[in-house]
C-alpha cells in the first residue's frame, strides 16, 4: 500500500477559528487529542472532559462531541487521533494503594511491567479504538499511540527501580544468560568512570545491562501496543508514534528511546513523529528532527515533522496562573521565514508535517495563511514524486554509544546535536543514519565525507563494517572525541590512534592520510565549526552548493536555502539546469545555468525547482 502523507493542523485547544482558516486554504487534516491526563505543568491537555472514569467505565460522549466540533469547524476534515495511554489520576492512585507505581507519565517503565496497569490500559485501548472504528471510521485516517512523559514515550523517572520492575529485570537477565544482580543504585547510574562523562563496560556492566533492559522494555511495549491497535483498526489506517530521539541534547538512554532500531522494524507502525530540533530553531539555524531521517526511510517508515516552533503571536498563558517562557520567533518576518524553512525540510525529505498550534495563537496573520496556501499547493504537486538523495555527506549516530553517557551531563549536546547544528551550515545537504544502516545506505558510493559524532564504541563487528563500507575509496572521515575508546568490553585510550592516525592526547583538529582514506580527528567536539567542516568537505571533494554558512536541503529536483543575513548568495549546481523556479513566488530566477544568485530579504527562505528538458514538468504538467 502506498504511503499516505499528511499536511495537517494540530492544537491542544479547540482553536475553531484557526481550524476554519486552515480549512479555507484546503488544509483539511486535523490532529486532535482526546486526553484523560494533565501535562508536565499540571494543566489538562484537553478542555473536553475525560473519557476514562474507572475500570472499564468510559464516557465516549466527550470524544463524540470533540469530533463533531472538529467537523463543524472543518467540514469533511480527515482526522489523526492521538490515543492517550497514560494513567488517569484515579488509576495512579488505585495502583499506589498496592504499593505499585501507577503514574505512567512520570514512571513509564514501572507501569509497563505492572500487569494490572497493562490490563487496564489495553482494555481502554480496545474500547476506545472499537468506538472510533464503529462511529467515526469515515473521518479517522490515523492513530498515534501516546504514553509516558509528555506523551512521547519518555521514561523520565531518574532510572529508579521498584519491586515489579526488579523482578522483570531479573527475568530479563536470566533470558540473556546473565547471573542475578541487583539493579544499580541511582548514585551508580550518575557516577561515570571516564572523563566525568562515560561509563566503562568493564567497571559498570550493571549500568549497561540495566539501561538496555529499560530501553528494550519500552521498545517492546510500543510494538505490542501497536500490534493490539492493528488487530482492531481497519488495515488502511496508519499508526504513528513519537519515538527515536537519538539526536536529543540530553538523556536518550534514561528516556528509553534507544530501542529505536527495533521500533523502526515494527510492521504495525507506519510513521515516526518528532518535533523540530530544539537547539537550532532561530533564524539562521537548520532545524531537523530528533531521529535519523535516513534510517527511517530505509526502514520504510515515513516521518511526520511536528512544526511546533513558537511564532511571535503564540499564546504563553495556559491558565491565569501558569505561563510558558520559551524561545520563539520574534516577528512576522521570522514567522514566515521559519515556516517556509520547516516546510522545505519536510517536503524535500518527503515527510508529513503538522502545524502545531500548541496552546493557541500561533497562526494568526494573513501573510502566514497566504504562505500556507501556497505550501499546500506545492506539497500536493511534489510529495508523491520520487526523491533521490544527492547528499555526499553522512552524519552517523550510534544508539549504542548513548548507553555510555552519564545522563545529566550537559556535555552530551556537544556530540550529535552540536555536529548536526554545524552541518546545518555546511552549505550542502547531508543525511543522518544509525551506524547499523551504513551497509544499506542507498547512495553509499556517492558519500565522500562521513562524520561520526559519537563512535567511541567500535567492536570487532563494527570495525568490520567500517573497513568494508567506509574506510576506503579516498573518503574523508571525521571522528569526534575518541573513536574506538571502547571495544564493547572495556575502555582503553590507546585504541584511538588506530582510527585517527594521531596521538590520543591531541587537542586540536588533525588530519592524517590512511590506507585509501583520510582520517580527521577532533577530540573536542564542541570546537567543531562550519568553516572547519567546509574545509574538510572541500578536501573530500563534496559539492558545496554555496560558500555561505547557511542551511541547504536538496534532492535531484528540489533545492532549499535559508539565511538570517542579507547579501547575495551564489549557488552552484552540480549540473547545468535548464530552468530554476522559486516555488514560493513562482518566479523563474535563472535558466541554462550552472550557478545562480539568490538575493535574500533576510531573514529569508527559498525553495527552488531545478528543471531540465527531460523532467516531467516540461511535457505539459504545470508547476504550481
């Protein structure tokens, strides 16, 4: 079955005026959340009454009313329904009477091992889905299974372990043929062995085992809930999940998101959702999502890009007493430019997206709705067209490496998060993959520049992958921090030299020719800069679309660029192009060219269609 793509609107609030305005510009897909629970600020997620009142006791009139209101605001709208699997307050209190943790928002893994919680929640899921499929099937096109902290399957509980969880942990150890051992203490889980940052597998095997158990538990349960949902719903309806935040700036292992690759292989999950990167949203940044786009494509999952960047009109006040203070775009120009950038990122990656009007007020100004109307037309024209990667640079993230981190060290952001932020300013497209996907990269022969953000673990199996697929063909490989420090069993700084070709105590970027490839080593990852990356990319003979330090997204037919600054930006194309059309304006900006100039009205974002005589659009189809 071909993938379905979504160009949608979402809000926690019943923002009916905004829904009507989106419907007027043909944005007729709405994501809604019939929630039973409260958010991280203690405020209700939904203004509608809860559905789940007691064991096997549900009042679906609240759900029916919400859907009726959505249909009145946007007649004929298709709906994406987020299913709240978190514990209502009464269930948390009931389970606490038996000295069991029942609050899945704060103690997700503790609940997942509790049979009473599992039974109650699965019965609710069954009843909820059957009601939706019986009464609202003509409207609902997808379900999103949501649980844990902020409904993103986070396990933000300090890695604690209660009795039921310890029993499950011992059963897991037995299955893995490991001897019985108590879970590590909270102090042990926050006492790294190396550089006040990493654990040593030889010294802290209990930490690694316990963390793997926790992450595998969450990944396994996501797949089980998806299988349960798939058993009930129509086969053509999609299932999505927030998960796989391996690009996060803090705490992926403690969050429970390191079973990413297993969830990507789950046959019952169709799409993966994550918000845009929190660390690179300002003007001049390149955004990106919190998973590995390349790995998701390889697994046959499509991505849904949650555009929750705050505009300057966003509602900050959740109640008379509670307000949000978060970074936001500063004015109308930034709102427009940032929205165009996020749209271009999603389109070129052939991703779905929704505009998340989180607490209301995000989308108000006519110019923004004019832009959304144009975006929807462009999206409809391009989204189902084949896309071929032109990236010659790959950022490699190894989820195994995140088990080594001490979870509360702010130094985590210096690795994959910082690397992507700097690559966003390379002036060329790049793709992100998990390490295990290296042999399956579709255009592997075209990748000239590899960036390994956190490859301190190189086992014999990983060494074989590197030698067979990466370290050859005159490629340039940038290692950050300490590649090969671990062989999977212990830490040894002397291992680093065999991968870097330089002394382990180096302090600055060093570049060394190796056997058929070139090694670049930067032991201080937070020192990585765009000029440094550009220098290395040029040495690797990567095609740089521009010398400017700006985000560039591209495939074989589309090219997007974003800039926070004025000044002419010269764009170099890899091949001569017959016609270059800026899609937001419809203007032909160049023809029969190998280079062209872009004049940003900074801040600004542009999206170009690159057309040649053999492209389909020149045989009669009209570009939007």
